[in-house]
């Protein structure tokens, strides 16, 4: 579909082209007022999260949602990480964090390598039926996960991968494949054909050209893919709930369990500290990667 | 679907079909071997799994799948179950509201960002950062903000506006709108980014021409530039649509489908029936229904392309 509206070869940020602004006019003030108000709307929840996580429960019960804590405390953070309870387990978020680290560190490279080879083969080594397979894969990008989840559970159970770490890696590889393959296929197709011909003249085959020519060329697109996958897999909730099992429960699932645990008094400060901790990894990726992240979104527009 | 994919590919990468060297080769075994994961995924997951889902929707499978066919009984039950009817109604309302407001707010932000403003990168970062966070995080934050006793409502009342009311999640009538707001907060930045890229892709000559003709800026944005951004709009639209059909995480985190069943959505219905409710046949009937909008989208896309081709042929 229109996944190619924003090709990666084009710079996303081109410089404004709107009407030229004059000096300070009411319209200019209006522009900034709108932008600043919008920015406040987007920043408010982050502010509330931070201040709530630094308050003690007595202060929270006073209801000053937006105020900076009168008495600063880091206990909620320590509790969220170390001793917060989900059901009977009171080990905080740290098991979930390490599970998410494991899942992400394994799933990101596996899904990217698979998609890279797909894109390379689809651009230079098409075979009978390869385009049809690709079409099916793109169709898969639009299929709601619920339509395939149950048969996939049964299939993974049959081969003994259900509720295991390799199982969840396989699941992330499957569902990352459509968009990543599209990404790499478009990238390789935009390379000059002479590169490929030169490799053929030198007698290199499928893997020779891949490792010696294409792999080194695809560093920029791979950065985009890594950002896309790292945030996507870290933030995943559905697959973690269904496929990871208790042993490999990712951080998002554990966070939700901690917050929605109904026993005892709800500790909003601990909940918000836990929420920030879960959001921290993708936020760091976002702020470090900057404009690459925007490209990833544009490229991953079908991922949803 | 193959038409769809090829159409998309050809639009962006004219090179791919132009090089004769890339003509389809005979069977290259290395290539087949290298794409084995793709072959297994495409056929095994996106064909066979879907077929199984559809087949099981015609059976009375409970905890485990079986092949005792019961015809359309599961569908009959599905469409007479309040929980499902409300789920469908909710996803339509949720979808319509988040898409309309998302598009309008996203385009407005993009237009305002396009006014040669200072600190553009800063504003962009602020509008986009929520998208980096998961929908679970988004849902939990807004659940806290909407807390009736300690959230925004309480904070505003304390300042003196005692009749102020903003706690949508505890009320059956308004809970869904609370979820819509959370979803918008998470995703509007992306729409803005796509729209802004679209705006900047519009030919600068258009702006000069509009200026020469004395057309006011706002009219140019609304009636000239907007229709030229079809690509960006379609991208944003499809991105939002797939998100809407799949909506799950944010509802679980914000309301868990409640109060009552007032914020149930189809995705939750399916998951609940294959897990807690142990009624696979019913879950698969619901899953099969979820496939319909996707098929509809493909048919519409196919018709549009067919129409475009026919027009081209006539010209």
C-alpha cells in the first residue's frame, strides 16, 4: 500500500517552505501560543509521572497532582525496582527488566538478519514465486494479530517452543518480518545495479555478494531497523502476555501486573516510578537517535 | 494483494523493475535457502494459521481445538452476544474519533510547525516522545491522571473550581473517550511527523503561484496543499487504521475493558476467549470477523488501482 510515501533516500527534514514570516504579528503570537499549549499537553503526563514518583503516599493523598514534591523521596523508585509485588512475587520490576533485555537482545539481531537476507534476495535473486511470497508477507503486515495468534500458539506448542525464550524470539521475528523485509527490499532496490553486476563479474555468488558488498552498504538502513525493532519489541505487550510464559515475562507485562494488582493500598508513587522505569529504555533510544527515529516511523508506517 | 504490493513498490523504487539484469532467474537454491524463514512465515503463519483460525471458527472447540463442525453456530452466538456487539461498536467509535481528531490535530500541528518557527527540533521532540513509550505506559499514566480522587479533577477543584469534572474512566458513558484521549496523546506526534514530511514534499512553486494569485495562506493549506499530500495522508491513515483494529494494550492498561463491559474491544474479546474463557471456537469466530476490515481494505485498494488503470488506458 502507500508504505512508500516517504522513501528513505529522501531527507525527511527539508526546511520549512511555508509563507515567509514577517515581524512579530498577532498571527505569529498565535502560532507560538498553539505550539506551546500543545507542547504542554504532551509534556504534562511526563511531569505528573516524575513528580508523583518522587512523593510519599501521605503527600499524594493531599491531591496536589501537579506540584513538585514538598519532601523529595526516592523510596518509590527503589521499591518499584526491588520489592513491588505482582501477586505473591515481591521482587519488583527487575526480573521483568532482565527478561525484556534478553528478549530484545536476541530478537532484534535475529529479526533484522532474517529480513536483510529476504530483502536482498527479493531485490537481486528473485525466483519463481518469490514476489508472491512477498505479497503474502505484506498482507501479513495488515492482518490483526488476533487472527493468527491461536494457531501459532498450537504450532509452537507442537514443536516445544511455546512459553520459552526461543519461542518469543521466533514470534518477534515473524511479526517484525513484513515491515523489515519491505524496508530492506526498498533499500537494496535503490542501490545501483552496477554494484551487483561487479560482484557477479568477480565470480561472487549469493552469499559472497551479500557479505562483501551488500552488508557493508546497509549500515544506515540497519540503524533505522535497530531503532524500530528495539523500541517495538521492548514496548510489546500482547506477544509477551501470550507467548513468553511466566519465566520470560517482559517488563511491560510485569508493569501492568504490578499496577493493576488490587490487593492492599494502591501505591501511586511506586506505580509511576515503575512506569518511568519501563519507559526509560525506549525513551533513551528516542532521544539518542533523534531524526533516525522519525525515519524509522516513516519507514515503519505499516507496523502500527 | 500482489497487485497492491507491486503497485507500492513500483511507485517508490522505479529502479527495481527497470534493470533487465534483475529479471527473474531460474531457481537459485541459495536464494531459496536464504529466504526459508520468509517462506515458512508467509505460508505457515499468514496462510495456514489464518486458514486454521477460520476452520476452528466453525467448530465447537472449547479449551482445545477440535474438528466437530457446528456450522455457523459460533457466528450466531457472536452476533447475539452483548460483549461482542459492544466491542464492535466501541472499536468503530474509537476508530472514528481517534482518526478524525488524530488527522485534524496532526495536520494542524504540522502546519503550525511549518511556519518557520524557532526551536522546531525541540517542538518535534516534545510532540513525538510519547510514541516512543509503550501503550501500556500511556494507558497507566492517563489512568493516574484521570483518577477521580487524586487526579486532574481533584487538582483543579482544589484551586477553587469545585464543579470541575474530568474523570472519564470511572463512568460507563465516558470511559471510551478517556481511552481515545490517551491514544491521541501517544500517536498524534507520528501523524504530525508524516504530515510535516508531506507538507515539505509539496513543490515550492505551488506556494509562489498561490502567492501571486493572492490566495490567503490558510486557504492554500486547506484547498491546495492538502489535496496534494495524498501519499502522506494515506500513510497516516493506514497507520492509524491498523492501530485501531488492533487496539488492545491501551485498553487493558487503562480500563481492562471496564467499567462493566463498556470499553471492550474485539482484540480483547478474542484473547479472553482463547485464554480465560476457554472457548476457542467462539474466539476464532471473532478473530475471523477481525479479518474482514483488512480484506475490505484490499478490495477497495484493488478497485482503485483497477479504476486508475482503466482511466490511463482511455487517455
